[in-house]
C-alpha cells in the first residue's frame, strides 16, 4: 500500500482516511491540530441571545458549525425564523444541516470552497446596512470580516474555539522528517505553516497535495517543491489527486 500523511483533524479526517483507503492507500493521521472550546464571554452570550436581530450567520468551518450549534442550543430551544445561514463549503453546510437542520447559502459553482468564493454569493454582495454574525475560531483569515465590513455590513464576530497545534508523534514524525511517504495532504494554510517548520529538505521535496491554488502559492513560499492541486477540499477530490499522482 501507499503511505499518505493526512492533517485534517477529527471526524472529517476519518472520512478522508476512508476515501484514501478505498483508493488503495495507507492513510496516516499526523494529529497536529486539536480544537479547544472557548468559554463565551458576556459579550459573546449577548450576541447569541440577540440571534433574531441578525439577517445572516456566516460559518467558516465544520468545527465552527458544531460549536455554534452548541451555543445556540443553550439559549434557543427553537431557531429564529427567516435567519439565513452561510457556509464556506459543503462540509460546513452538511454540519449545519446535521446540527441545526438548516439549509445554507454556499459559494456559487466554480467560485471555490473558501472565503473568497463565499463572498461571490449574490446575497453577500449587497449587504450595506445588514447585521451579520461571523462564527469562527480564534485567529484565522480576516478576508470575510474585512470584505463584508467594506461592503457596509454591520458585522459581529462570535469566537467559539481555538486551534491547538502540536508536533507529530512517532512514528509519523520520523516518516515526515525523512520524507518516508508517497504524499502529504494539507487543506489548511495554518497547518501548512506549522508543518513547514518541521520539514527538512527531503520532506519539502516530497509530493504535497493541497486543496486550492491559494494553498499552492503559500506552499511555494514555504519551500515545498513538488505541488499537486486537487480539484477541491472534498475527500473524493483529495483521494483522486493521490490516485493521479500514483499513476503519473
């Protein structure tokens, strides 16, 4: 079998591992990222209690969806009517449907499952005067907040979790350091930057599969030299990229 190192955490990582096994690979989770809940401050609780005053809720990741559902469930036995939810991609939308039973506005077809893609949604292009809630973790990219504020939205940010990074444990740490794998799969810029600090020259020249052109640009800047861009972040797309790499 072909050893493939994966970095996606939690349940979504397990789904990716299953897709890779179906493609004949041996997935190994590096387990470099964990999520830690953030206790809601009085101001954050006020935002959740004020949920019916928002025209839309923007959710940036499946983890944000899970954490948001927990926060809402503590204060709202039933969701406010006519509240529109936005998700950066299919996985986030599926999480919100599972946790809250709501449909989501997604990036338009071909726009990409990321912040820039979601900003192309017609209902987010004309947001002047609208009150929007951005559900996310600590830190992360500021593209959505900056662009929606620039478009005139009244934007509030609800911080629900923090990311905790750690070094890979043996034997995966040795495989990564020695480049002893067929491919490394990364779908997060922050994880990519974290890993780059521990990758030697051998690993930097091993095949790296990323989920977008933006990540490929970042990978080049970090010194990775063998880049392969999947058609998207879905497990099937990533597994197909690994299969194409093996066939090349």
